[in-house]
C-alpha cells in the first residue's frame, strides 16, 4: 500500500528531474541559439526552472529572488536591449570562424587550469567546522528569517562588502556614461531665476517685410 509520504517523495523526484532536465536543455539552447532574442528567452526559461528547484529544496525566498531580480528585471532589460539593437547577424556569423581557433585555445587553457585546481583542492578543517555549525531550524523561524539571521550575524562582513562592490559598480557605470558635449543646450536654473523683467523682455520695432 502506497503511503502519503511515499507518494510525496515520488512526486518530488518527478518534479526534480523535470525541472533539472528543462533547465539543462534551456541552458544549452542559450549558447546554441543563433538568434539573441531566442537565447534570452531560453535563459528566462532556465531561471524559472532553477526557481522551481529552489522551491523543492525549501528555499522559497531564493526562488522568489531569482524570479523577481533576474527574470523580472535583468532578463527583461536584456530582451528589450537586444530587440532594439540593430545587429547584423550575417556579419557576426562570418567572423565566427575567424576567432574560433583563439577561442578554442583559451577554452582549453581554462579547462586545464580548472582540472589542476580541482586536483589539488583541499578544504581546511576550520572551514568545515564553521560551515557545520547549527543553523536556525524551521521551527525557530521561517526560511526568510533564518536566512536573515545568518546574513546579518555570521556573514555580515561579506554582506557589507557585496553592498560596497555594488555601490562602486553603480558609481562606475554613471561615470563611464556621463559625457559633456559641446554645443548642447542646457538649462541654467540660477541664471534663469535671477533674470529681471527688464532683462528678459525687449521691445523692438520690426520694419515691414523684414524679420528680427
């Protein structure tokens, strides 16, 4: 006789393999699609399935964050930018074979470096002891409250560092896009407010058939 717990485990396994399969297939189509718009749409699909995996793991906050931030903001922005750009796909495909040897060489170097790093990777016992410390259980608080307690206690330094990095990136983006062009008409509020009626209005006599 099939119990309720066994049925839940079977359904969870089915949904896990479903979300994982669609996520991997979507990620592959992101790099395989020739149309950038299709790549962005497949990436959105991959994010949705990754959010489904987070929900199966009980991390509903991360799932909501993934959908709201990446799908709702970043991917929509990418989609509109790609759709508005006038990209010559024929020219891009012609230059693909030209840079393939260099790209393949760089990819092989990165693969070798990754294998070398994984071969000598050693985890310190102190790191294992710190990560194995008891975390707040769901009985002590919800998923969001437990995550907030970890971020603002154990990982407060990393959280503040990430905020500082984002602030520097935002300032850098503003500085890089800020341009002062000559000949562009701009408003000078202080000069406009300081003008008097006599200086702002001028009465001229215009002759017939002639302009000012």
